[in-house]
C-alpha cells in the first residue's frame, strides 16, 4: 500500500524503525463497506470524529479492530463514547476526562485516552491551548482511576509552509518527552500526529500514529 511505503521511507530517512508507526484509517463520511475493505487490506485501527456517525457505522461490525474517537467529545456523549471506542484521542479539558471516567467507573471499564493539544493556535481547532493548561490538567487526569493516559494528539496547522507544520509537530513531541521525563506514566507511548497532507513530516518529528483519510480513500 502506497501510504505504508511512504510512512516507511519517512521513518527510514531519519533513522527510525517504521514498525513503531501505527496506521489509522479515518473513515468519517465513508460507508461501512469501506471499513470492511480496509480490514481486508490489513488495517486494524480506525478513527471517527463523531460519536453518532461511529455508532451507525461500527456497532455490530465483526472483526478484530480498534476504534478511536479523534473529534471533539461533548460531555453528554461520554456514555456512548465509553461503549464504542477503545480510545478517545481528543480529551481537551479536565471536565471531559472526569465525565468519561465516571461512565467507565459505572461500567467497570478502563479506557485509553490521549490529550489533544492545539499546536496551531487556530481558533477552529480544539485541544489544550496553552502549555500551562495542559500541564496543570495532567496530574488530576492521571488520578482518574478508569482512564489510562497513553499520549498526546494534535491536528497540524493548515499551512503550505512545511516549516510551520514541522514546528507544530516538534512542539508536541517536546511536550511528550517533557511529560515522560517528569511524571510516572506507565503506558505513555502514543504520539498521534500526521494526516494525509502532512504525515511524512509528522513521522520525521516522531509520530507513532498517523491518522489517514483522504490518502487512503480519496476526497470526502
Ligand atoms: C478527518 C481527520 C483526519 C484524516 O484527515 P485526512 O486529511 O483526510 O487524512 C485525521 N485526524 C482527524 C482529527 C480528523 O478529523
């Protein structure tokens, strides 16, 4: 598959092992049949950005796969998210984490989460906006017993300038490494960055999970 080859050469270019980069297929707006096609091609990790769309598409789907939420989670959707997803990548405030933790506790479940960071400064994007906000939420989130913090996520800037995109990814990677060195984080191993337009740059900057829609399935 062309995307896998491009991931591999980006990794090799900067001396990284390509097998550390997971490929997620983002299936938003596409039908359930495309999920089945992707599974036949060996993809085991899927992403959706809306709870309701994910419910309609994935409930009852057979197969060995993980599904992550990559779009904003409203607190009133926490129960549905707890049921549907293996991981919520888009935790952008403490209150959302608390709501999800409560639903997990009620159901005896432990869930993976990532914290989303707004590295672009664009108002339309979600995620923690400041370093202070991110780091001050970290300890209370780590104390939530039913959530397992696995790493960080960002959506890169809309920019034609490669250096602007690269510096956003490099900032996320540096938050990640700072957290690893200052906190006891037992399973902190996911740096989710890179989409169709910028995943090679993201891999060069240390991404371990790229979220790809268009480059796999064509335009939405
Ligand atoms: C849609 C989406 C993607 C995939 O975008 P493409 O540019 O089509 O690869 C990745 N991450 C998030 C959060 C998305 O909403």
